[in-house]
C-alpha cells in the first residue's frame, strides 16, 4: 500500500478534495498537524510521497514558526530521494525554499478565482499535459521564484509564478483542493480578516464559487490522480508505469 506523508501547517488547511483521490486509490495518509505540535520525521523513510498544504505563515519565518525550516529540509530529503512531492500554497513556497528559490512578499493579496494558463513546458508534463487554462482559487500574500533548474508550468496575469516542477517535485500556488465546503470552514475563522483584505470578496465569494468551483475541482481530480500515478510508479506498485513516467519526466526536465 502506498503511504503519503502530509504536512498541515494550519487547522483546516488539509488535503480537501485531494483526499477523495487518495481514498479512492486506497492510499494510506499519515497526517502531521505541525502548527498543533505534531512531530516532523527526520527523514523520508517509510513514505512514498510528501504533500504539503497551505497556511498563513511566511515560508521563511523561522523565528515565528521554527518547524518551517525542518519542513523545507524534509521536502528536500524526499526530493533528493526521487520521491514525489506536492506543495499547495504555503506548501509550494516551502518546497520552492527547499529547492533553493526565494520566497518573498508580494505587497498585495491575491484573492478569489484567477485564470491560470499552462506554459509551453506543461504540454508534455505528466501532470498537466493536455490541460488548458483553468480558474483556481487564490488566497496568498507571498510568491515564490522558480527554483534553479525547475520549469514554470502555469502562469497568471497578476502573479506569474503559479506552478513549477523540478524532477518529481511540484509546487502549485493556488488552492485547487478547496471546495465551497472547505472554504466555508476557512470563512468561519477568517471573516474579519477577509473583510480587511477585500471587503468586496467577503460578500461575493458564493457567486465566485458557483461560477468556478466545478472546473477547479475537475482540475484537482486530474492533477492529484496523475501525481499519485507518479508516487505509485516510484514505489513500484503500478505495473508498466514506472518506465513511461520516468521517460516523461526526463523529456520535460528543465
């Protein structure tokens, strides 16, 4: 059975709709709620892949959140072992940090569904090949640079660095895991902060989800399923898939 380690940096920032893909495939998930005191392992042994989720922290705020440096080191260990890594929002920023890129303040908050376009490199990518533009929920104040040697896979009009890949490690800035139900959990805790960030969005988010949720969740199902294909291939649990996915990764490497 495939085992995935997940790092949850904030209460309610969990796998969301990605969990449905994992459940359907019989994946064993080891959840570590690091902000709530769960211990981070010292290495990658015992797991086949790593997924890191979102949170409001700045990815390089080691003084305020000492576990972030340990999370980056752990992500690097998985990456160096060739085990697939998936970073979402804060998780993508921690991954970018782990791979030698800078994470910095934007100076503004990207909030709501934004259209993301695949780059040329995405056309042959194992996760994004064949997919077109999609509107994905954004809620972030920071952004990452593309790590050295990585390829940018998706871009947005206001925030250009939206997704990257280096080897079998993927970072996605947007919250493609977030359904309207998960957003309601977040909204219950952040209503006042949301009003400060964007009073208009505080009122119009139901309409935004009504227009865009279905497309985003279809993207989530495809991407999380294909990422799990990589995990299974590396673990040797899917007959005949390992070589074809290795070939695809080499062909699209930066």
